[in-house]
């Protein structure tokens, strides 16, 4: 296995024959580092890379998020397709905006209560124990409530979204290939996501429900795209008019029923 160290950076950057001073200046200026698919199993001391903004470590064998104390300037962290089971040690990343953790072994979304600027979280397709679903720590969710705008939770056996309602600035939810099946639960959450623009629920049982698409379009007036298809404004207006007409007919029928009941009593 391979440990991520300054020597590995030097080797991949072609600096192994340069002077230490030259290499030191190089790493201090480094803003992007791509060490994906290098069979790395652990993160060592990278403290000289103080200006690093984007770190690519996907497709490795990393089993722990560690030694990122230096990374106060990182905005994008790519750790998908590793062997990580716990989200931890991210509090030093004060500027982190995008975190990619798809394809790992995470069972609980936690450890994000100190990452206050996170805008995107990609945590799809975790290797979960049989019969289990991805869980969410309420403390982390509340911490992300005002910052998170993009969330990818696809293929994680998720069967309800109610606890995610606190994410008040969510604009795009990707929850493909889960176990969502209750329309009323979904409609309740959509009422609270007032900034939602895109949602993709393809591959969930809920997609087979009668009037599935119509009910979502009517419920979320900010939605621009559903399951990868753009929502036409003409379509929304038609459905809104249809809903209003149906409600008016229902109210009229109830009034007639009440009047008939009153006449009978008289």
C-alpha cells in the first residue's frame, strides 16, 4: 500500500531530482493536487501544502480522513471510491464548499457540524450492511441547514426524507434508486424546500404512484426540473387551474350536501 506524503507528491510532480528549496517553493504555491487512483491507503503529513484549494484522492484505498489540519484553504475535496467508514476530522477545513464521498462505507452522515460553508455534499452509493439505510445525524443536518444547496444521496436504501426538511437552502436533490414510496411524506418536505429547483427521484417506488409527477409540480412552485426533465410553465399553470377547479367543485358539493342536510332536519 501507499502512504500519501510529500515524497509521493514530489515523485508525481517530477521534482525528485530538484533541490529541497525548489520543491518547498513548489508545494507552497500548489493549489490543485491530483493523486487519484494511486493505491493510497492513508494520508500523511502534507503541512507544507498550505495554499491547496482542490484535492483529488478518489479511487484509492483510504480508510480514514486524517491529517488535514493544514487544509484551511481547501474548497473542494474528492474522496469518492475509497474505504472510508466515518466522516471525521474535517473541522479545520473552514472554507470547504464541495465534499465528494460517494462509493465509500459510510453508514451515518455525521461530523459535519463544524463545516459551516459546505454547499455540496455527494454521498451516493455507500457500501451499506444488508438491509440497512444511510442515516443522518441531526446535529450535522442543522449545521448544514443554511449553507447546503446540492445533496446527492442516491442508491442508499433511503425510505423517507422528512429529517432533511431542515435544509432550507436546498436547490438540487438527487435521490435516485432509493426506497421512497409515500407521496404525503414527500409533499410535506417539498412545502419546506422553498428554494428547490431540481429533484431527481428516478428509480424509487414513488415514481409509480398515480399522478406522481402532477402532484409534485403542483406542490413545489419553484421546481424547474423533475427526474431530469424540464417542467414547462404552461404545464404547471394547467395543473394549478385543474387543482383549483377540483377544489371549487369539492367545496360546492360539500355546501350542497350541507344544505340538503339542513332541509331534511327542518
